[in-house]
C-alpha cells in the first residue's frame, strides 16, 4: 500500500542574480517507478530577490510554496527544507538540466520554457473512446464532510435499470481510474463490468483532481463517508436498481467497503480486492518482511529491522497523546540509529531530517488510524454476500492470513454467503507476476489479470440476475 506524494512549501529569499534571466515558468515531468508527475516552477523577481512557487497539475495543486530559490553562475537551486526536497540544475539557453531529490532519492528532471505533456503510456487492456457503452461525468455531494466528489458513471446503455458497483480506491490519493505506476486498474475494471451488464461509479479521492476536500487529514473512516455519499447519489438515478448496489474496494478500499456495508441496508453485496482481515500494525510488519525477502535482503537484517519497527508500531497503537508519542518515537529512533550506525539513513539526508520524516509519517492521522484498526469487529456485522479475493503473490496484503481472517469474522457474525478466492501467481494489483514485489508493478504490461476479472464478474452477475 503505497503512497506517492510530493509535499512542497515557500519562503521569499534574496539572491544574487547574474545577467541571465530565470524568471517565468519552468515546466518539467518527474518520472518515478512508472508514474509521471508534471511540475511547474514559477520564478519571480523583486529587485535583486528571487522567489518561487510550484504547481503540481496532476495533484490539483497550485501556488505551492518553495522555501529557497538561488541562482548563480548559471546554476539554479530550489529548496523545500521541511519536505527534504531539492532541485539542482544548470541553465542552458531555454532549458535547465538537473535533478530532483527528495528524502535521499534522486531522479533526473529537466525543465523547459515550454509546457511539457506527460508521455502517454498505453496499456493493452485500457479501453479507448468511443466506448461501446454510455459514460457520464458526474459530481455528487458528501454533505457530512461538506465536500463534493467528481467521478464517472458508466452504464451498459443510456436507458435501463442496472445493478451497479461503486469502486473504492486503496491508500494514497488516486483519481477515478485508480491510476498508479502507469496502470489504470479502475478504468479496466469499469470497462469490463459495464460491457457485461453492470453499471459502475468510480470517483476521484477527496482533495484530488476534481474532488474537493482535504485528503491529508482524512482517515479510512472519513473515506467511508465518501462511499456512503456515492450510494446516496446512485439512489437518485433512475437507471440504477436501488436493490442491487454493490461496493468493490481494493486494499484500503477493502477496509472501507465493510464499514459502509455494516451500517447500511442499501448495500446488496461487497467485493474485497486484497482487503485486510487483520490489524494494521500486523499488516505493516508482514509487508516489510515479505517485500524485503523478495528483494533479497539478508535474513538477519530483516529480523532486526522488523523487531525495531514492531516496537515503534506498538508505541503508536498504545498511545493516546500525540505530543508524548512524537517525543517517545524520536527518542526510540535515536537509539535504533545509534545501534545501527548510519545504515538506515538515506544518502543526502541528515539524521535529524530522517527522524523527523519517520515521525511525521508514523504519526499522521491516516497512519495512526490504520495501525490501530482491526477490521474483524466490523466484518462480523456485515450480512450481505461477500466475495474476498487475493493474489497468491500479494506481499502487501498476504492472502493466507487475511483471507482466513476475513472468512472467519464473517462466519462468526452469521454471514452465510461468503466466497474467498486466492488466485495463483497474482500480486497485490492482481497482475500475473514473478515475485510479487512492488518493484515489478510498473514493469508488467498487464493491468488486471483476465482470470480475476472473469471470476469477479461471474459472481456479481449470478448474484444480481
């Protein structure tokens, strides 16, 4: 469960200018693990002082502050100290050749005076327009959160009365297509289901793209209210059969779908795509161990790292005081780093920067909620039919531990319509894979395995016929 976020800030700073002019807009595309993120630096000058802001069009962010801007002897530097972001480049006519660095990781990125479009990565499973079905962009409110969510509703035909599936994304801000690492799984799933007689509603996460709200402060419980709002909206559409509304959630979405279904009689079925059945802190430790093994890390190193992180996560789970927790985490991380020398600190980061980043991530509202959340109590309250599926090589939500826990909790609660499937060779994104490691995701051409699409669709069709 990954989060791909670029955090940016601003402060005006005086610099010495050479005769070259760097004011104006500079466009670039940051490419990280198959994901492309357009960035725009807006440089202005007042007297001899330069200042900058940054736009991130693909994140719907504009005028984001830059901490420090310097330009001397053809070399330009943008710094965002709190987020450990740094861009260094050299001006050559109308191009800046340089690199983008964050949290010790460095990526080449050149800047140009001309707007740059992202390279179109065409995956073979992605549908192309015109579609063979009806597609409509929609906006619906979440009155509880006072926000609006923008999405796309697809129907087999414009007129009719259809069963419907609401797609709920996993962790990290995602658009309605579930776009991640060069893939658009929600677009592929929506296309397949709609062609098979099932309507689909998918939407941009709150605070992302065309949806309003604040993503950064939201927890899974907040995202559940977004899904509830989607249900309420669909009940107003004459094309939708209100007795055949289902939820399909991937990863964190597999936590959210049961939350909604446990409270609402409007949900007729749910599909959990790599949903969790055990508490979040245990998920994180399993993830760490399995991914490290797949990537070839030494056994003793893995054991020591997992043990260290287990103590950190336990501190979070037991805490009910944020300030005290942050202080205790800092002290503990100082001890861990002292014991392990500087091996853990990424190149280019100071010890203090590394500790601050770790503490910030671990104590964020979303992470604290996730680490403390045990889905079993909610699963016991879900009475509608449930299909829970995982890939055999899922290293992020391991199938055996989670499918077993999901099934046991549902049965314990009296649910008599529970189906679980573990698909051979599929990873967390339901791609046919070799190791299951997240490092493979963007390198695999397939977006979503046909065998999984087929089984899921047949289950929904049988239930809604």
